[in-house]
C-alpha cells in the first residue's frame, strides 16, 4: 500500500532485525455488537448510557462494528505489513456476568480472530482486561472487592487455556492507573466514582489480580509469554523551585512507581505526601511480584509539574495533539532509561504510542503530517533509549483505526485508518502508508 506520492520514512531509522512491528486496539473501542452473540453488559455500557458522562452521549454500542467486520479488518492489518496485533478480550463477551456460565459464542469469536491473524502471518498479542468489567461484577463491588481479583484469575486461566498455545503474548491488564484514578477517583471513566479510598483499593486489587492471574495461567500450563501493560511518563518540574521538584517527585510516584514498585520491588512507594492503602494483606505483595516475561509500556507525553497559580505551561515546542497533550518525544527516551536504571526488567514492548489529530478525508486521502512527525520523532527517541542499553523488542502504534475514545466519544481520532462512523468505510491515512514504508524499509535492511 506504499506509493511515491506519500511521505517516506528516514533511511537512518533502523532497528534490530528481530524487532516486532504492530498496531493495537481494545474491545470496547472497536467491537460494537454490544448485545450480540450472548455478550453481557460492561461498566462502560452502563457509564456511556448515563446522560452527561460521555461527549455527545456517544456509546460503544456500534463503535467500528469490528464484531461483524472482523475478516475485512484483519485484511487491513495485513495490508499494513505489520507482524503483530495487540487486541483485548471483552470479558462480558466470553463470561457475561464475570462469574458463572461461559459464553461459547463469544469464545468462538476470539478463536476466529486468533486463527485469522495466524493465517495472515500476524502474531496475536492478547490483553485480558482493557477497562470493560462485566456489570455483574460491578454490582457486587467491582474492583473495590477483593473477590473480583479471584474471579479475574479464573477468567485468565480459562482464556489462557483456550488461546495461550496460539498467542504470542498475554497481558493481564492495560493501564491499571486509568481504571483506578480516572474511573474511581476523578469520575471521568467508568464506573465514575470520585473517592480516593476506593481508588486505592481498586489499584491494589488490580495489581493483586495480575499476580493471581499469572499464577493461575502458569499452574494451568499456559506457555505464552505473560506480562502487564502500564502507562508511564517521566516527570518534569516546571522550574527548579523546591515546590515544583517535590510535585514532580510525588506525581511520578503516584503515576509510575505506584504500579512498578509493587511488581518489581514488592512494596508501595511511601512518603509524607503519599497515601496508604487499607486493604493490603500479608502475602499480597509477594503475589503481585510474580516473575514476568515482558513489560508493556504505553507512552504519550510527559508529566509537567508546576505548583504555580496559575500553573506554568510547558514550552510545547513541538506542538500538541488533538487531546491537548504535549508532543514530547524526549520523554520516551528519558522514561525508558529511568526505569531501566531503577528496576531489573524483563524485555519491554512499547504497547501504545500514538497521536490524536483532527483528520478528515479530502478527495479520498487523509493527510496527517502531524501524526507522521509524532511517529518519526518517537521512534527516534525509542531507538535512542535502545542505544543506551534498554531492551525493547517491539512497537505497537495506537491505534489501528479511529475508534471510541472513552469519555471523548468519537471526537478524537488516533487511527492509521480513518473511520466514517455512518458508513463504516475505512480509509488509509498518509501515516498508514508511512508506517508500511518504514516496516518495508526495516525488512529490506
């Protein structure tokens, strides 16, 4: 799908021969088919249908209709030239309540997805949880309840046994910070709570469920590489003032260390300005700190920390995305080098990195130069970290196609393929052609 009429990647952007190239999606953001095939409701069905929660009242009922268009979407992935695809399983599609009966029709859907990827020479990278908790479990306390972690481990065991032999990797959770903080402290994501105590309990039980799930899958003989995906950013003080430096240290602890320290150091960060979770039991931290085969890192921008009133804005020398996020590729290098020094890590995959742009189709083409610039500079930053000794094995662009962007509804577009939501027509953007050319260049080299 390359053409000399499209932008071409720089010839000096080179990676190791075995480096993996992929794209990523998540179930609620693309699947649709919300009531099809025996799927039960999730917390995002409930939340998105609650007036005032999502921009324009948008829901994921149809999304990109991937549930009905899977085969043609797999052909899109194949057309990019990628060798890997990261997707999530909708827990309520395979187990409608999150406990009890399993839904064979939902399980068969993911069988077909995995087999379709393998038939096209694309490695399936599976995420078990990307925020769509079955409403049946939320009704029993959701992630605030320790029992949900037990149910998750059983879900992981069943899915691992069903798909693990065909999977290139299985990740337990995507971005537990978002589930905990955006969903349970800030009220911006499902289930919409605004309670710091609940947030801390949710964060702990998410991490506990990760450890229990790894134990359950390994006990069941699952051979696929196992890990977790965390969203991370380096933290930059806006000035050299003591207040800004303290803010940067605290924000980094809450955003990065709160999840990395339990997994790799068997402890939560502590300090006078950091909270304490009240549901940690003896043995929990050892359970959380199960050995992992890989770590997924999602990076979009840095944390900019200004204690001034009003806050000092970041320089934004390279512009901002349509989400209002600063384009700061150096942050990816800084982050990877920092965590490489702070922890003993397994191999890393960049499991998400992407740019929201106000795209439109003009004469059959989507010109998205800012996204190409973002991809180029962040891949250069990634290579710089690898040159400093960080073991990164692959890169997944977020996302394959425009999709349901949570509380922003359908207003934000991250995809390599433009989606017309009224017709469901997919149109390759210039960035898709650029990415294909980059992958082709890499393979020739």
